[in-house]
């Protein structure tokens, strides 16, 4: 039988509409922000109630858990969460949130170990569900869809028919709370993405992501109510219905409806994107070369033997040629590398999330030695006189022989992960940990000289990220409590504390040691005089970098102070004139502490995996 073109067209349109809708109706549970380990208490009971409530109902096909599963991502919290969630009688799919990774003592390795992955993709009755992590990892920063997840998302979408309906799942809303929100949106809009779901905001909320419909779900925590709650999502032929459910109580009326169908995002609208105009303003600072790793880089690259060497969040260590940024070698570890390498003779030394401390031959990347610990090693090493000083997540700080990795001594008294670089000063090793304390150990034998805390019971105010500086018997630190603190280096007693400037976790010492620099949470760099008696603010400079909270230390070299920001910009300022020398934007994610090289060169790495050589 001959078919007319109009009939064929109608048939194609009908088939397209059929593929864009749900082939069969079904229901799933949407649970988020369970915060196991929360100091407020009740989180475990709230999750137990939710799991039991889901198990008691007929017709729930699966469960989506969209992040902040734990309060601080500790191994103990993750194990408890897994124990409870494993009681589900239906399949579940789970991703981490910022609380699971930002303070993680494993750099996210333990989440993957407990739950199998930090991302998922599956198809159910005609729909494809795609979920991935959102960071940040180990360092305070904006949310960030990990570079490896973006690479993975490209591979998933490449295998997806253009007309197949998609639901995207992330912990964060797809907005500028994620520094690379546009990476996800621009990809998803090329496909038949029906909507996205998220947590993070602890409330049921209608969200619009540049024309892509989205829904935020309430926290599972009871907060000030008698019981907690979650959402049931009913996927019908033509719509998705969201209903809040309170375990043991019942379901509330439908509060959110999303029409399903063929999506087209070619609406002609333009949306804000990060501006790189600042690079035109300071055109004498240039990118000599740029390399994009396939995962996040959350550490400071080191230079040795004509190479720039760094690790990434999937455990790969890469070496680039200093002259042109081409790859010289790579070495794969078994867990994320968040440790900034240190150089010892022909070796580079670093820790890994796989629980080992490594030494590699700088020229070739061949293994020189590795030392096993009892947990992930996120701390960065410091080497002096043939001894490596490094902390881990097993409650221990170690001194090892740099030549062999054999232990010289260990201190086993830490109550949280050590994730930064220690300071060696006056025969002491000084560092903070995510247990509220700053420690000073005797360099010779690792015994405790003193420890200090700011009086807060909140672990999130720990001086864990700062690299301390010291001069004339005084140790200076900053922390998320927004104080700069001066401590007696011999006793650990506080000499003075100041909140005159909201310095968070970034600090530095001037070359002449007369000033302590700090980066504030809004636009300013400040300088305090080094002294033992009282805080004396020498000057403050409005550098115009906006809201700021990432730990990127301030480095003075050749008469200038260098630092990075959460928005991918490296700054150079003149401490004498208190003016900005130049600024250069690499991407839109956190810049780690930079490495300033001779001959007016600087190596910077960003959370999104960009490693660049700048000349200025």
C-alpha cells in the first residue's frame, strides 16, 4: 500500500512523541540530605524510618539518593549510612554531595568503596537516569561537577539517542552554586532532557535551570518537626508528579507537576557565562601553555628536572615538560591524589587516597618506594635533611626516611584527617587536622609539644587547611572561624586573635617576615604586622575579586604577592604600593596555591584539572 508523505510525517511525529514520554507509568522515591553523623542527632533514626517506610509500600521501583548522605564524609559515617540504606528492598542509586566530599578523609575514595561509584546511569521504562557527583573535594570551594564526571557524561550522552527522555540527577541545582553549571546544562540541552532533580537546599522547591525544569527535594532530616520526610515521584505517560511523604504519617498532596514530552531548548535566549575580559585588561600576562587533565587537580604542582608534576582526583600522577606542557610520563595510584608533591633529590614524594605514601623517580615516573598506611593520605609532605614529614587520615602523622620510606617515628594522636602541609619551625612540626586542633610535635621524636584549639566544638572550624607561617617565636594561622590567630611557638598559648578582617583559610608571610598576609572573604588582601602583643593591621587592599573562600596561600616572591581565587583567577599584587600588578583567569574553578618559578613564570592548577604556565 502506498503511504502519503503527510501520513509518514504524522507517523514519525507520533513515534517521536511516544519516545519522549514514559512508556509505562512507574514510581520512585527521591531521598536527599540525610546527613548521617550530624551533631544535631536524629539523622540515623530519620533515615531508618524512611527506609522502613519505603519498604512498607507497594509499587516503588527504585530509590534515588541525591547527596549529603553524611555530615563530613568520614569512613565511620559512610559505613553507618551504607548499613541503613542496604536495608532497602528495592534497587537504589546514590551520589555524594558537598558534605560527603568537601571534608572527606579519603578524598571520596571511601564513598566509592562503600557504594561502588560516585555516578550512575540506568534506563527504566523508556527513561535514562544520569547522576554524578558535584564536589567540592577536600578543599572548601563552590560546588563543582568533577572533571572526570564531565568526561564520563560526554561518553554517556554519545551513546544516547537524541529523542530518548533523560532525567539528570545532581546534589546541587544547575546554577552558579556550581562553578561549572554551564558544562552540564549546555550538554543536557542538546538532548531530550525532561528535568533534573537535586538536594542541597533542604526544601521542596521549583527550580528553573536556564529553561531546563528542575526540582529541589527536602532534606530527610526532621529539623524542628516530629518526623523527617522525602519525596515520591510518579512518572505518568505525560507528567511527573512530586509528593512529599512523611514516614509513618502519610503523603501530602502533589506539590509539583512537570509536563513530559519532546524538549527543544532552541529558544534563542542567551544566559550568563563566565567572563574572561580581565585577561584583556592585563594583556602582558600570557598563557605559555595549558594542559587539561582528565580529572580534578586539587594540589600544587611541583617542578623538578624540567618537568611540572602533579596528581589528580582519580589517582593519576602526570608529568609535563616545563617548556611546552606536553606529557612526559604518568603513573597510576589506587586512589585520588590531593597531596602536593615534594622534591627530594631525584624523587618526588606524595600521598594517595589509596593509603600509600609514594616516591617516584622524577625523570621517568618509575616507582622508587612506597609506604603503606592504615587509611588515605591526603596531607602534603615536607622534606628536610632527608626526612619526610606527612600526615594522613588514619589518625597518624609520620616522619619517614626520604631515601627509603622507612619510618623514623609516628604520632598517633590525631582525631581527624590531616590534609595540608606542615610547618617546620624551631624544632617543631606544626599542622592542623579536622579534629579542631593545631598540633606541634617535636621534630626529633614526634612527641607532642602542645596542641591548641579555638574553643569551638564544631569540627568545621578546624585550622585544617591552612599552611601555618611563623616568625620570631610566633606561629600564625587562619581558619573557617574567620580569625587570624598568633600563638606562642613554645607553648601554643594564644598571644592575640583578630576578626578585624574576615580572613578564612589563606595566609602568607612577607619575604622580610615583617608582615602576615591574609585573603579575606570579600575582595580584600590584608597585611598584619608580625608581633607578640596585639593585632596591628598594616594595610588592606581591595583587589576586587568578589566573594572568596578557597584555601589558596599567598606567596611572596621577587617583590610581588601571588594567590588564586575560587573563580579561576590568579592575582599578583604589589605589597609596597598596595596595587594589583595583574590578574589572569584560567577557568571558572578554584585555583590551588600557585608555584612561582624563576624568570617571571608561574604554574597554576585549578579544580577542573587545568594546569597552566603563565609568563608575566
